[in-house]
C-alpha cells in the first residue's frame, strides 16, 4: 500500500513564525477569548499549518497575528480551521487553516514575506538599534 500524499501546487515555505491566535465567535469579535501562543509553519498565500497547545475544531474561525520572520511585519488575518490532528511526539496539536483574505494589504505583506527571499539592501542610514549596548 502506497501513500497517496501528493505535493501541493502552491508554493509553500517551511518557516517558523511566532503567532498569536484568537478564537472568533462572530466575525471580527473575539468575545473576550484571550490570545493563545502558536507557531505557523508551511506558510502559503492560501493558508498555513499551525502548531498550538490548544485544540480547535474544524470550522472554527480564528484571527491570527503572525510575526513574519523574513520581513519583520506583523500580519493580521482571519482563517478557518480545515483539519486538526494531535502530534504526540511534540505534544502539540497541528492544524491546517485556510486564510480568509479581507484586505489587499494582508495579501501584499504575505507575498512580500514569501517571495522576496533576497536579503534587503543595506539602508542608506544605519537604523537606530534601541536596547542594544554600545560596542
């Protein structure tokens, strides 16, 4: 018996990004649910794979705040849980979510993070690094 896993068509990026997720009871209303720490992995324009300590049922609407590792932007996007499974070895839940893009800004930020793999050119002026000791 062979595996019927086929590679996805969309370009996916294996990159860990710190994420806060909030359960939405009605669209755009967290109804007092506190944000939960999670990580996104396998990020694409259409969705992501999440690792979290909490289980969310398929069909749950979530708001994600993803700290994009490459561009250092925070991406806010709503998504729907499409699948969930327990990863016993890592003691976490893995979830597949589908993004509900409500803003072009979100799409542009995500595309920039995913597709601009080149290091940014050095700025003309050195940025002020706050909180770092002088060398």
